[in-house]
């Protein structure tokens, strides 16, 4: 390379550098809420970003983003858990519309620098990639905007404004899909990668693709060792399973997955991870439900907020849960008191009566579970949540015992227990108006009361109570 050529290359390199570093300042981002189902601290937050939309096309982006969210949440298994999601949009304009198509010689200047792959008209990626290895020009911008506007994003989605259907998992970081017809099926497929690390169930050869198993792909053929064995009825389904009509819709072990036609297996004949327009198979659905529960806990909030407290009155102590709501089934709830399951205590509300307990420390716990048929294998108990409270009961506790007849037709009773204040003995004929008979400081071991009316007196109710 002669010097003149070197200088030319230097100036081109410098120009590219200046253009690249100037990019972040040229677009102003705007944040908008599309869907709120609860606190973002306990929801799977989808954040959709605009790619290849010019400033005048941003209203179209909001329209596309809303449609994408609706399409995703209408499809199983997301539809059952649509209340577990929030959705947000980050609008940022690109200088030009669409995405680059290198195999057609089309280069478009967009905010995230997306490009279709030269070897596949279905694959869209953003830098760092072959043409631009600078993270800051693509994924770095996604990460920076998410950090600014919605750091709690559980599912980043890049909507690419292009007429050609395509997408990718953004290396398991960002679900990327164009907005062409049918593209929301592609988007759903990509969310399978990003949310649950699902693998492609394609058989198309992809030399060099890492041979790492995913939740829905395996090389294992021994029935007892297959990771989705809980879904296989080995009495009725041969393993490996022939891809023939009797086994359509059945979970088995079907050859062809993970970019191999042989020696790699998938759970069902078809699945969204194989054909984006069909539903997720049972094994992929299970992985997605578990992925949702890895980010969203079944209990939104609970009271008392304090989990360790003291009770000094006889008033009932209420416990309350605010629960998530799957679309067609309820979560299972079971309350326990001092480690004993309480029969019938299966609602979001539970109450403890101090009168029924001795002074000392007690525990209340509640187990909340999602018993959905979509999940059979949950070794980490992602679908369960247990909360517990510990409280110390220390209050006045009185009992009338040892009633007996005494001379003169009178009777006596003993007042036992403990009291922090003086104790008053009262009588009543109607259980509503009470007459004070005697007030006594409460000695250790209690005290005796003998009534003053002898034989022939009217029948009365008696009680002992602490004074305020
Ligand atoms: Zn699948």
C-alpha cells in the first residue's frame, strides 16, 4: 500500500468513525406504555423498539407494536398467562425506512443498523455482525435504551419495518422480527429462543452450529433419560417415534432437529420452533410457562407486610394475598398454622383468632401453586411460592373455671390465665348490658369470685374482662 492509498484509507476510516459516533445524537427516543397488567417489578415486561421507521412512520410503529403484542398474547401458552405481561414501546426514528438486503445490494441507514443475512432471506440481525462488528451500533443501542426506559425488561423485541418476512433471536438477547405479513408468527418463534432458550427444531443443515442441547432438542434415545419423558406415554408411543399419522399431536421422540436430519430429536412432529405458523408443542409450551414463572411470582403482594410481629389483643389477625390470575384457571392456595394445614383454608384470605392460641410464638404460612396441565416437570418449583409470617402472642388471656356451690345458696368461680391490667367481673341478664360486680388486680394464679345473691336470685350470665 503506497502512502497516498494509506491516506485515503485513513480519511475514509476517520469519516466512518465520525459518522458512527454522531449517530446516537441524531435520534430522540420516546417511551410509551402499551399494556399494563400490574407492577413492572412482578410482570414479564415486553419492550418493543422501532427499527427502520422514519420519523413520519413512528405512528405506524405504535400500530404495529400493538398488533404484535396482541398477536403474541393471543397465542398459547402466552394466552393463558396474558395477565402476567406488561408491554411498552420505545420509539426511535431511523433516517431511512426498512432494513438492509445485502444480497440485493440494498443498504439502508437505520438506527439499529439491522440487516438481512446474505445467505438467508429470513434472517435479520443487528451489529455486532459480519458487516459491522461494533456492538455500540446495534445491540448496544438496544441495551442502552432499555437501561434508560425499562431496565426491568424481560423480553426485548425489535420490530423491523420491512416488507420481507424475517427475524432472529438476536443471539438469545432480543427477539427481532420484521412487520411483513405473517411476521408475528416469526416473532412468536423468536420469543421462544429469547425467553426459554428453546432450540430450532429445523432439520436444514447449518454447518458449524454448536451442538448444544436445548430444552426441546436432544440426542438421547434411551426412554428413561429423555428430558421430556414425563410427556411420553411409552406404552402407546414407540421411542424413537415414527413421524406418521398415529403419532400426530403426540409427544414422543421424533428424529430431526437442531439443524440435523439424523441423530437429533424433537418432541412432536410439528411446533412453532419448527414451523413458525403452528402452535408451540407441549414441551416448548412447558418451557415457556416455566420461563414466565422465572420472572413473575404468583403472589403480587401480601399483608401483613411485616413478617415478624407481636399480637397483644384478642382481635383476629387477618392475612391477605393479591394473586396473579391465569386466564382459565385459578392458582391453588393452602394456608397452614404452626405447620398444620388448615382444612378449607384455600382462599386468598386467612384469619387467625388469638383466643384459640396459647401465648408464645406462632407461624402462619401459605403455599401458592399453579397446577396447570401445561407443566409436568418443575424440579425447581418455579410454579410454587411459599410465604410465612411469625408472630408472638402476648396478651391478656382469661378463663372462668372451677365453678362450685358455696354456703347460703351462693356459688363461686375461679378466674385463671394472665392479664396485663386489672380484671373486672360483670353480670348480665341479656348478654348485652353488663353490670360491674368487682374489679381486681390480677394476681399470679388468678382469683376466686363468690356471688352476693343467695338462693332465689335470678339466673344471670357472668364474665371476666380486662380493663382498658
Ligand atoms: Zn417444540
